[in-house]
C-alpha cells in the first residue's frame, strides 16, 4: 500500500508540473511554476471518507467513519463527494461546496477539503502564523497557495458555512424544508438563477424578433410595392431572413434552457422527496407505495412548468402590452380586438382552471388508491389465487378504474377548453381587427400595409395570453399533485445527529422502558400499554404471547423504528431521543418477521449496503443462519438471484438470508422477530445451535411462538394485549405454561 501511495504522490507531482506548464502565461504563472519546483514535495491522496473524518476532527467535532457514511450512497467503495455536506451534518458541521479560489478565502473558513486533479483528496488548513498547510496521508505539509490553487480540479468543501441566501445552516435548512416546502421549492429554482437569467434574455430577444415580419410586411406594402423599390426589397428581405435565423436560434436556446432547468430541478426535488421518504419516521401515512408514487408523479412536468411559467409571466405577458401599444400606434382603434380577445381568454381560462383544480384533486386521490391496489395485487398474487379472490380484486379494480376514467375525462375536458376556445377567440379577434381596419382605411386613417401589420401583430399578441392561460390551467392542476409532494417533503425525519456527549460511544445494550405506550392508529387499541421493563447487556431474552400481544411492536421500539407516544426509553442511561437513528442501528440490529428481500443475488441481499465486513464475521453469520446448507448445493452459489421479494426461495431459505443479514452486521444487541417460523425442525435446530455461538457475547431478544427457541434464552417476558403478564426465568415460565395447559386439559 505504501508503494502505491508513493507512486500516486509522484504522479500527482507530475500533474502539478504539467498543470503549471499549461497555465504558465505571464509573471504570476511563472512564479507559481518556480514555487512548485522549489517545493518539490510529494502528495499522497486520502480516501474521501477518511478525509471527511479528519476534517471533522480539525473542525473540533470529531466523528467516526461509520457515523459519517451511515445510510448514504457510496460509489466505487467510497462516498460520492456530492453527499459530503450530508455526511458532515452527522457531526453537526455545516458544510457546502464552494467554487471560490484559495486566495479569496478567509482564515476562519479553513480547514477545508479540496478535490485535486486525478481524484486526490486533500485537507487545506492554515497555521496561526498564516502559513498554508496541506494534510494528506503522510500528515501536514507546508505548501504555497500558488502551487496548490492551479491543481484544484473542482470546488472546495468549506465548513462552518451559512447559506447567504437565507442565513440558514444545514440543520436549520432541513427544518425549513419541512416547515415551508413551497418556499424551499422557490429556493431550488432560484439556485438556477444564472440559467433563469439567460432563459429570460433568450425569451426577450425571441419576442423582439417577433416584430420583424409584421413591420416587414407593412414596409413592403406601403413603401416597396407602390414605388417598385427593388433594391429596398432585397435589403429588407435579407434583413428579415437574418432576423428569422436569430429567432430560430433563440427559440432553440429557450427550449434548451427550460429543459436544463427542469431536469436539474426535477432531480433535486426527486432526491429530496426520496430522502424524506427513506429517512422519515416509520408508521406515518405518507410511508406508503401509493403515496410515494403519487407524490413523485409528474415531478418532471412540474419542474418544466415553473421555468416556462416564469418566462411567460415575466417576459411574454409584458410583450403583450408592448404589442398592444404598437398596434395602437399603427392601427388606432384596431387595438380593441386584442384587448377584448385577451379579456375573453382570461375569463375562460379562470373558469376552466377552477373546474380543473377540482377534477385533478379527485383524480390524484383515485390514482393513489389505484397504485396501492396494484402493489397489493402484485405482492399478494399467490395468496389471491390460493383463496380464489381474483373476482374481488377485479371488481375493486374495475370500480377504481371507472372512477379514474370519469375523473380523467372531466379533467381532459376542462384542460382542452382554453386551447379550443383560444383558437376560436383569436379568429374572431382577427375578423374584428380586419373590419375595424377597413373602416379606418376608408377614412384614410390607416394604410393597407398597416392593416396587414396590425393583423399579424394581433396574432402575435394573443400568443402570450394563450400561454399565460395555459400556465394558469396547468398550475391549478399541479397544485393537487404538489399537495402529496408537499406532505412528503414535510415528513418528520429520524434524528441524524447524536448528542455530542454520546455520539462517539458504542452502545452496550442497557435499555430501559418506563411506562411506555404506543398505538399505530388514533382511536385503535394500544399495542403497548404502560409497559415498564429493562434489558441488561448480554442478556438472552424471549418475548412470547399470542398474536397481537405487542411483541413485534416492542422490538421495533427497542430498535428505534418507532418512538414511544408516552413514557420514556433510555439506552445506556441516556434518552433514546438523544441518539441518531444511524448510531442506534450500528449497535442494535432488528430483523423483522416480514423483512424484505430484493431482486438481486443472495450475497447482495446479505450485505445490503455493508461495504467491507470482516471475513470471520461473515463466515460466522453464514454458518449460524444455516445459509451454507442450501447455497452450497446451488450452481450459482451466493450469486443466485432470489427474485422479486425472494420469490425464488422457499420460506425457510428466505429466513436464513434475513438472519444472515442481521448477524453479518455484528451488533451488540440483536432483535429477532420469529426468525425460524418458516423453517423445518432440523433447520431450526441448526439455527439454534448457530445462534447460541454467534450471540454468545451479545444481547439477544427474540420474539417467538416456537418453544424450541426458548433453549437460547435465560429469561422470558410474556406479553398479552400490550402488557407484561410475566417476566421470569425461563424455567418458571415453562412451568407456568405447562400448568396452564394441564388446567385446560382437566377442564
């Protein structure tokens, strides 16, 4: 590894020299090249995550690598740089990528992280005496800014940053998004203000070019034709052809900028929405597939609509008044035509838009219902067939489809009305302008060329009005779509930053619940009632009770998947709310009874985002779960595809994969919900033996209906209707159960 670092360092020095040779223009570049030659040092790149870890320490808020990367996407085994601000937020550090040069940065803005050409990552800091320091894999090195600046390939990650647009830091900004999703969307579009400015300029020039043909026709009919001025004809024609070419170019530029802004903003909105969904608190109504699909539906259309609307109302509509003024100047009373036509279009547009808003709101709810039905049918197809319930779901589908069809028909009718009426109104306005124009020609107030120009200008003037009405109509339709998106963006997230006093501590597993209560739906019977219990590190505990007694709910509560609605929960003596969700789940792993398998290989389903598990831990997890038994008989081995939701595996095989996934994370606290419910007796015994060894030094809490699993535990908690009926050593509980069974037989 050391050799490769040296090679990388020499290579980077070579790139520094090459880069400086490319930019060696003038005295400043010449001095930089001399400084690089005099410095003569080598640079050893840092892996990105390690660089972030060291940067957090230099900022006075040290954070572990696990804390920084938890639940964030990775690329090629390392973190994608665009997620660096989110990672630094885990350490309670506000960070942003900044495109400024080192020379313009103040001392208090360092340390910072710089991406250097070739993929190297460096930390740039400053000493008390103002000297610039570069930190790489070998430590701190003095380096002149003139040497470092030319090879910085992209932006610099600056810590302690506060957004100049709103004065908010990272945490405040996330809270701002939840409280004001609409204002956040405005901010997303304003982040593209440079492109928006260019788009507005292109639109203004495009509208200006629209004056060319009407004025050209007026000049031809009033000046060229009466005087047969052929030279003027060629000059005017050449000029107007040039303007038409510019118009074509501006139209293309306008469309390109609308697409570019729409795509970038759409990606930002979808990323934020998916982030809210994945990191939101579970158990909320928004956490449904139908809700997510409805919220994300037509996000791209919404993202494209906004820049179009901005251009329409800031550029096109003002040009309407410019066209009207020019028509009045040229044609006098003919201006009444476009004014009356615009008023009629506005009235039609608002009526249609209001009706469309009502129709779209109903259609949106129906679409969510249909999406949920599709998910239910696809996931439960086998159950539906086994119970001959095809007819029931087909009837439900037909009912929803009929309602969607009627709602969509109504929405289409109102959506098409402004467009069809616009064509009729424009034609009637044209007739009105011609009639008024003829009378003005009769009175020698207007020329034939002027009437032709006014007629063409009228057509041009009505286009912005039609566009504005279309934007209003689409805007009303988008409001119903945005309601779901706004609700998704406003979801309360799980905590992602632990309290500073505990964020670097490993969780031992001393968990205590005091008078805890929880229920899933308002008005429903509580799943847990006034429950008080404690779990000590290293304990082996079973949760038993009939279905619906609260076993799974208690496990989810211990894992931090849900929060108590009453009472208190502490972990290692600290309130559970002080821990980040990622911090808890590094040490407390929950394996649900209905845990999902994804349509990929067995190996990827086991790791599921875990980058580099220890080989010994992986081997122990595979052996303990019984996974090796059937994988060894498969030709594909661990590369075998499991199918959607694990459909290509048996129930017992799915449970083995799920159990291996939990064990490979090597937690201090292991929470298992019915881990052997689908296994045969032999497989279950094998898993019990494996778990006994794998969980030897861990806290194990297992919810089960299987008596065999009680051999793993020393303590049993008996739940009924959300309350603890008994909490005793295993032998006593088994004796109680036998006495209860004996009493039933005697009766």
